[in-house]
């Protein structure tokens, strides 16, 4: 029903209106220091016409695109990549829905379902379909991925990945950087497997900031015990899962420093990561999730692309969350740069530069 309404709303907009909306969104991204966005498109999200229109838009903010459509053969995967020119067949390829609407796929029932006490959400892709997509993409050398939130959905994806690893080998799977959007309910054992397979977790710390805590939406839907285990950034990082942080805009605002702050201030003790780790997930990690693995993009080192933002900040510090291990020296002689203090007013972007061109300010 949501997709039907979305399609009707989109059809009510002229091509010019859609272009104006896209340009406005990219302008807003540049104004917050963002030089690239990951567009998660698909046949039910906006359709090919909308996708091609966005890709053709000339703007300083780089668009890294993913197409969320299931395939069953390597030939299909190659054909879709040729048609869409997408970076991968990933993004919003839905295994399940969302916790807020009680459509995320769970092992155990929702705690607050008013109509059905046994409701466990929706499954949009079975294990066999997930496996077929992963096998097809891996054989074709294409990055695959899914929208996955609930614990039953995560279990289905991990089971499918196990089959794919058995068929193609761990190295072949890890080389492609398959990615999972959200990955909110994941166990220690699953995290260890995902880390060994090089699967990237594309996550949104703003979700915990908005919905975490003993009285938040997560606790309402799942109960406090299950809610505490959501968005376990520290667990995933400890198991070698590459993290990429974003906003899932318009679900949360495009605000990189708010994202970093949320990752360091997780509602659950032990789930936060340091500001520097969060900064890395929002910069290098995001480029890596987008398929850039040159080792320098997303950093300020000689030879890296000249993509950066200039910020006005009240003060700087080098710190870690109270429950995290500090993994760098605070000695000024170590040449570890300080990050802006995120305790009060967040830094304000004064200029954004991408590949040497000023795109804001």
C-alpha cells in the first residue's frame, strides 16, 4: 500500500519539480559538509525514469547509486547493471520492513501489537530468494545488499550468505563488499560471521538517538530487553565488520556531526564507539561502502582526493565514550588531530570542497 501511495505521489510531480527537489536535497547535503550521497533506488522506490533523471543531474555532490531489484542469475545481474549503471544491486532491496510500523521481521512477537499478540512483522524475501540474489551477484562480480532490520531478517540473510560462502569461497565474497542497510538486530555470532565475510554494515546512529532508551520507540515495540541490543556499533566493530554511517534521509536529517555524536552517546552501555571511530565510519567507511578501496579516499593525506569541509567549532578535544577503549594517543607529539567537541553546539559548515571544486560556501 505504501508503494502504491508513493507511486501516485510521484506521478503527481512534473519532471521539473522532481529535478528541483533533487537539487534542493543535494544543496542541503553540501551545506552540511557532505560531498557524496548514496542513492538507494529501485523499481518500487522511484522507478527507472526517476533514477535516470537523478543520475543525469549535474551537481557538485557525487551520487553513488544502488539499485534494489532482485535477480536470479549472473546474466540478469550484469544486464541490470548495464541498464542502471548502478554501483551494485543493493540498498533498498527489502527483506523486511521497519520497527515503527511493526513490519520488521522478528523471531518473537512485537510487545505492543494492538491487533495480533503473535505478530512478528513481514518477510518480503525468503532465504532462497536472498541466496539466489547473492549467488547471482557474486558470480557476476557485482555488489549485492539488502534492507534488513529485524532479527529474523538478519538470520535469513546470514543463512543465505553462509550458502554463498560455501559455494564461492570467503575471499570471493569479501572482495565484493556486499552491504546490509540498517542491520539493527544482530547477535555476536552473526557479527563474527559478517566480519569474516567482509560484509559492510551501513547504519544510522541517528536511529538510536531518536528511538533508543528505556522509553523510546524501540522499547515500546520490542520491550526493554530486546531494545537494548539494537544498533550494536561496538559489537560490530569488535568483530571486524566495516561500518559506514549515514542518515537514511529523510528518515533522519543529513547532519554528519549529529551522526558522530549519536554513535558516541548510544543509549545502551557498551554499544557506543569513539568519536574517531564514528568519524571514520562517516568518511572512509562510507567511501569503502560505495566501492572505493584505494586506502586514501575519505582522508586528508597526500595523494587523496581534495574532498573536505571547513568547519567553525567552539572547541576541540580528543576523547572516547566512557565505556569504550581509547585506541589512539592523546599526546600532541603523536600528530593525532583533535576532533570538534560535540557536547554542546555542533560545528557549522563554512565551506565544502569535492575533488578540488568548491560546492558550498
